[in-house]
């Protein structure tokens, strides 16, 4: 294990997250995997605990157990007493762990409840990094500023929200009507390229510096402990990276240690350029046939031209982000249309 690797303790106020997702995200069922994937890019999760009266969340227990979460039972009580019992138990356990296990460097507090703000302050006083996770529509405005980092669940990769209500008088950004990503682990080199670039982009965002091949490999293993290069026909991780470099998916440069190169996106990527050209052509064709298209369903049109297309292969977290990158390159233009309730796209120029 790397000496500088973050060791993370995850504490979930599960009732707050599950009900927040249901009420604020139009009935979306809370799924832990997007959170564990995001944390895998930040460090090694060594403790996972969720607090709730599990008689109210019987269907959720299986997926949490699958993610090796310790379920802490809060006996049923009436009204605020039950809520306070869960809050107090979780806060006491987190502080106890901070004092007893000094190897834990980061605490992740999953809740939108401002009652946990004093806990966040105390953990930071104890020289622990604190990451908050909450639902955007049900998170108190007091909590995010108290944390070192705050992740909104509805913005994490892998969270599929097909419609979002208007909140605080502003239209929320819609999510494109995308074809769901396969639930199975990558089975081809193309899928592997998407996984590598998605992980590399996440590491670059969170580290703010160079990403070594060894760090990239550890992040991939945290996302999927069964990851193995031979499954894709490669004898070693370095050989896999060199193959991706030949395809201009990544670029390798000499790192600080021999045999551990720095991995980055190529300054000129042929496949990425082809993907942007495809988007521009599809928008132009649709614009010519039936007028400027909306973003919903546009990804489906790209996949008809290029089966298996996914923006994640090029390091983008979502299709909207991919379109924003194309706009920044001067290939397309788009803006929100209240009448259409969606973004409307046009070719640039």
C-alpha cells in the first residue's frame, strides 16, 4: 500500500440519503455504487457504516451488504427521537474512530443534515479531511462549506436521473435521454479504454497534478477488485497502457520513478477528434432534416452512427459535458429553450 494513500471511513445517514433521493430526484432509488466509485479515485475505503431503522429499508439492505457496508440498527422510536438517536450514534462512532484509529486520514459523512456540521468541524480540528455527500435538493446550505470537499450525489457519474424538478425558481440542467451504460464489467478493450479514461479524468480532477501509472492502477482496482490485465490480453499494466497510447487514448511520459510513467490525455487525440466530428455531423444532419435538435435523444443518434459510442471513453463524465467541450472547440452551439424544456443545438458558424 502506498504510504501517501488516503484511508477513508464512510459514515452514511442512510435515511436522509434514501428519502432525499426519493423526494428530490423524482423517485430515484439511492444506489451506493456512484459514491464508492468516486471515493475509489480519492483513496482506500477501510470502514463503511450506514445508520438507519432497517425495518423501513428492507429492500436496500441487500445492495448495501453487497458493498460490504456494516448496517448499524437504530431501534424504532417516535418522531424526532428516532432521528436524534441515529444522528447521535453516528457522531459518537465517528469521533470515537477518529481518536482510536489514527491511520484513518479522511472521513466521508453522507448526509444533507446541518446537524452534522459540528461533527465536521470537530473532525477537521483533529486534522482529518472531511468529504460530505448529499442530495442537492435536500442538503442544508450550512453543510457543504464546512467540509473540505462536498459531493452532490445527483452529480456523480453513474446516477441516472431522467427528469428533474425546477427548484428555487431556476430550471435544473436536464439529463440527456441516454442509453444506460452496461451494468457488467468491461469485456472488450474499447470498454476498458472508457474505464481508463473515466478514471484518469477523475484522478486529474481530484489530485490537480500528474497521475502516475501506479496510482491509476490502484484506482482501477478500487473500482473493481477483480480487474486483471490478462483478461484483456495483456501481460502487464504497462503493456496495456502502451497499447492505449498507440491508439492515442492516453499519453505516457517519464515519471519520477523508473517503470512508473505519468499518464495523461494526448494533446491531439485522433479518436477524440473523430468523436467530436461525429457529433457535429449528426447535429448538422438533424438540423437540415427537421430543424435544430434537442439534446434529449441525441446520444442515441450518435450510437446509431457509431454503435457503442460513449463519451466516457474520452474522459467526460456525461453527455452534457461532452457537448460543452464541443461548444468550447467551436464545433456546435447550444442554449436552454424554455418552450422545449431542453437544450437546443446548432452547428457553429
